C-alpha cells in the first residue's frame, strides 16, 4: 500500500473520532414544536393554556383581530344559556371567564387561564384611560379568586362604570359594571391583547352619530375611532354630525 493511501486512511479515521467526540458533548436538540410546560395550580379555573410554539405563531400573525371583531365574538355567546364550567367546552373553549375571553380574542383552544394572559405574552398591562373596546379588566389571581371581564366601553363620562362582557356562575352577561369591578372580588387592572388592532375608520369631514332603536341609544363616534353610547332620544330620530370630543 502506498504511503499516500495510508496517510489518507489515517486522516479519515481521525476525523471520524473527532466528530464522535463533538456529538457526545453536544446537548440533544428538541423536536420541532416541543416547549417547556408551565406549572399551573391544580385548582386554577383555566388549564394548561397554549403551547409556546402556537403562541409564537399567534403573535407573529398581525393584525389578528380588530376591536369590532372582538366585541362581535363576545356578543355571540350572550343568550345561549351556557353553563359555567371548568371542564365543559363550547366551540372548543372552556366555559369559564378566561375561556370566554380567550374565545373573544381568538386564542388557541381551550383558552388561557387568569394567571397566564400577561406572563404568556398574549396581553400587557395598560392604564385606565387607555382602555378601548376589546380590552379587558383582569384579576390575575389563580383559581376561583381570579376573574377577567371584556371591556366594551365607558358607561358614563366620569369613567366610573363601563359596559362589559363576562362569564360568571350565572352565565354570560353584557352589563354595566363599576370600575374596575364589583367590590369584594379582588384587584382588577386593565389589560390589552397585544395582537388586537384598532378598527380602520374613515370619519370623512365630520364624525357620525347613529341611533339604535332596539336599545334607544345614540352611538357617537369620536375622533380617535372609539364609540360613546348615550341612552337618549326616541325612535325615528335621525343621525347627526359633529365633533363629539371637540378635537381639531
């Protein structure tokens, strides 16, 4: 055998030995889609929540929902007679407060729990005056101590109460709630789904007021695109134009 061939075989063997040594010291790679599971209190009303891979895909797909779409989704469960349950589901979502808001925000089924909305990166804390329809008021305690309510709009100019959608032990409700929530139910703070976007509004030369005979309310659109619902007027009144919040 020639000297060149012997040297070649020696180099190949040395390279193979080096490769095996590197592989033995390298940690194994996780399979696609694997993610660490978060510990969830045994008595928590939510559940394990989303896998990290699904959450990353959810946050990367923007815009996910408009505020009007969030409110429409929340309204779709009102009046269905659903029972509150930590184990039952409807349309794939748990029939509890956090499952309901997860549905309205179009999160993965069966939904997050009260402790997971902010830590998971789905939602962020915001200020009271930043609240817009489609945001929420959250008590992020675990289990029966936690609760979340979807914000629909201010019920008065002083911002002492608001219209909200919530799933409680007596079902799904759309009702007026004192800010931030009824006393005796813990601490609630405003949160926002990071993937929800404002509705595209073309106000034209002026904004528009529209009367809703079914509720005897005028819906007045402000310059920032939010709605003010005023319960006055009578059936047959016509829409009016105006600069409702006096902004130029």
